[in-house]
C-alpha cells in the first residue's frame, strides 16, 4: 500500500514531454524520428521538422519556452521554426489554441551528434545520425 501511495505522489507531479515528427523525407532519403528512444536518422541535405508537446498536472499543449541546440552544428544544425498552424492547449479548462512549438534539423554532413531540447519541464537529448 505504501508503494502505491508513493507512486501516486510522484505521478501527480510528473511531466511528459514528447517529440513528434511533422515532415517526411524526400523519396530515397532518410528522416526518421524514434520518439521513444530519442533517436533521429537523417540524410545529408535533408531538413526535418518536429514538434514538442507537454502534458503535466496543470497544462497540456505545445511546449512553452523551448529551445533546441546542436552539440555539433557541422554535422546537424537545428533551428526554431514557425508554423502557420495552431494546437489546442488545456489547463484546468480550455486555454484556447496556441502556436505549435516546432523545430527544424538539417543534416549537414555524415556523422553523429546530439540535439538538446530544453523546456521548463524537462530537458531531452536526441541522438542524431546523419547518413550520406
């Protein structure tokens, strides 16, 4: 019983930040996000867009105040993106539509690097492999 109570206490304060693909690669190229394992395979020269969404005890919707940086921009470069599309947001009721939190990664040269996606709730590290 004590274990169940401890789990319930921790679960209430937990945040869930997720990354979701927004684009597909051109024919014959790679751009695949494994959101569960936080891995991205990307072809050289391909731009790939993804969004960040968060869900916690008092808010569900696009990630707020989020940044993305590349550990090695000579392999993959990351940019903030603006989408002309809205997403619903909730927090104790409907908060109305919000701009999606989106980013673009470009495969510059073959190799491996990491992206840091930082939110107020959680920081994520995405392993990026750029293939020829």
